[in-house]
C-alpha cells in the first residue's frame, strides 16, 4: 500500500537531514547493524572489553583502578563511561558500538575502494576485510575495528579536502591504538603548514591523545607509564617470543591478509607509483611514462592513485613500527596489526580493480568479466579456508556467552557480593573471566585474583572464594593444578552453569570455617 501524503510529510524532514548529512546516515546504519548483530551473534564479550566496562563504571563514580587487567586504553572508555549510567545494559550497548564500528570499517573499505578503482574494487576490499579477524574482534567487542573505521574515514575526509575532519578522526583513532600516532604527528604538521586556520587544532591533537593515555594512569597509580609496562608482559602468543620477532611480525601480517590479497595490494601500490612517476615527465622516463599511462586506466580519476599511495605508506609504516617495537620486547599481539591489515585489504581491493580495469582498457565487457573470474579463481582456495574460520567465530562467541551467562547464577548461589565478601576475596581460574566477575560483583579488577597458564597456581591470602571451570574430579584438579600445596579447597555447592565455586583456606578447619560464614542460600 502506498504511503499517505501525511506519512510522507512526517518523514520528509528525516530523509532531508540524512541526505544533508550522509555520515549521520552511515553512523545510524552501522549502529542499527550493531543492534542486529546482538540478535545474530552471541554476546561473547572478551576480557579486554570487560575491563573497559569496569573502568568506565569506576570513572563515573569518581575513581579509577587500572592496576590490573589489560593496559589502559582511552578510546573504549570514552564510550563505556557514559554507558555506565545505564547500569546492566552497558555491556550490550558497548557491544553494539564495537560491532557497529566493525560495520563502519566495512562501509569505508567499500567507499574508498569504489572511489579509487570502481565498484569491483570496493566489493573485493570488503570481501578481503571480512575474511580477516574482523568478525572475531567484533564478536569479542574489541576496539580495533572501530580504530580501523576511524582511520579509513580520516582517509576519505582527506581525499575530500576536509583536513580538519581528517585530523579529528585520526586523533580519535589515536586514543585506541598508539601506533596511530605515527600517522597523527606528521599529519598534524602537514595541516599546520597547509591550513593556518587549523593550527590550534593541530597543536591540540598533539597534546590531548597523550594526555588521555598517560594522565589517568598517572593520577590513579602515580606512574604514567604503567600501562606500557603491562603491554610489555609476554604471553605464549606474543610474537616477541619468536627467534626473530620483527620477521615474525611481517610473517604474521602476510598470514592475516592472505597471499592473493597481498599480491593485489602490491599491484595497486606499483600502479600508483607508476602513475606518480609517469606524470613527472623526467629525463629518460619514456618507459615509465608509458607504464604510467597504462596504469592510470586502472584508477577512476587522475588523482585516485594518491589514495592508494597513502594506504601503501600507512600499512608499511604501521607494520614497521610494530615489528621494531616487538624486536625490543613489545608483546607484538596480532591485534596491533589489524589497522595495517585492513589498509592492505582495501589496497588489495583497489589492486583487483586496477587489474580488471587495465585488462579491459577502463571499460566493462567480456574481458572485464574474464579478468574478474580469474582473480576469484586465484583467491578461492584461500577464501574458502578463511570463510570456515569466520563461520567458526559464532561457535566461539556462543561458548564465551555461555560462560558469561553462568557467572550471575554462580554468584547468586554463594550469596551474591555480600556472601562472597563474607567468605573472603573472589578469584577466578578461568582465562578471560576476571573482568566478567569484577563487573558482576561491582569490584575493581585488582580485587579479583586470577590465575591461569603459564602460571596456573594461586597464591592466595585465605580465605578466598574461587570461581573455576566445573570439573568431574574437582578436588583433585583444584589441589594439583590450581592451588598452592598449603591451601585446601572446600566446594560451596554443586556445579552450576559450567562453574564450580569453592572456598580455600590454609588448612581444612580454616576453609570449613569460611564456608560456615558464607551460608549460601538453599
């Protein structure tokens, strides 16, 4: 049925506002997608996100304890602090924001690909990015996809000539990953020189991000670099443990993007360089000029190659910085590489577009279709394997969601926060659940002891209430694998929702006395 004139009149202002502010429409669409994702992808929030939620709640209450958990990161806390006003809804709402950021990254990957080399390039860029760890990070409510979206948005605004917008977006991205500073600092210098009216803004973005990275931890702990010290703590997955960490970072980057995408990205970068050099008309450059003319047909506009060069330089610098830091004992987590991986994926999409347009002479037709099919055939073996990994993310998120859902009834079983604190301080032995329990109990992260491999034993000040994975041979596992020999575990009740809760004491009588104080509900 056709809409009535009155209905159309009511919605006309909204449609006009969205047309006048297209980025508002993109943001709204991304958040709507984030809401939809909660219904499709289980709420498997990762350990870092729980820490950001706890810190946001603490800041709202006028305090902050960043001495435990992951290293301090300002960008997500900018969101989780106001979201804490909504209480128990905050985890879901942060998940909506984080997953909306992932969708926004896909949107800008497509837009930049289309801008540089046509719709095919945009489609290839999106496909390449989806087949990375993007879905996994989105499922865990990590912030790297949001950082990536801000960086790609900044590139689009720069290409539009809106340098002030690009500067602000890079400054926001710099709150999520310190590697972004290698883009922000030179770009602020560029804006300072080229846009005198923006000099105050250029100066501000060199002060505000470092202040938000260092200031809160300085005020809370007296050490502005405490977050960096935690970022240097090696784990089994750290690339810094490799024989040659810098080479391990490069190899990991290649693995994350897949060889066909990297090959297409190199084609795009080479074509962009050829166009740039071919336009100079330097002496003895007849061949370069000819190659440049041919390469130019792969781009949509005479200046589109500039965007490809920016992507190539950004990805190269980012990987080089992470490799260098990892070589000097920075942990080298693969998440640190994700914005560079995304830039390579977009560049790979552009490379695919350049190849097809160059083969087809800048036009469509049978040759363009044939070139597209050849590219798909080359990428298919890699794509199928990656697609299996992406599909498997849902199962992993479902497992995390089940663990998270079990925390509340497990806490209630032992009398809630009051009952647990009456027994002793809480502890967890399940990886990634420290923040979950801290959020549920309304405690800082430092108030929840944690222990898991590679150092699984708890060295507690008994009595302590320990939340552990439910095991059939619980006491044996608890004694031999979790607790120091002097500690004795006493279960507080039956296994519940995959959790086993017990209290430990320095001897059987002390543990039983602590259990008596708990008095969990029947």
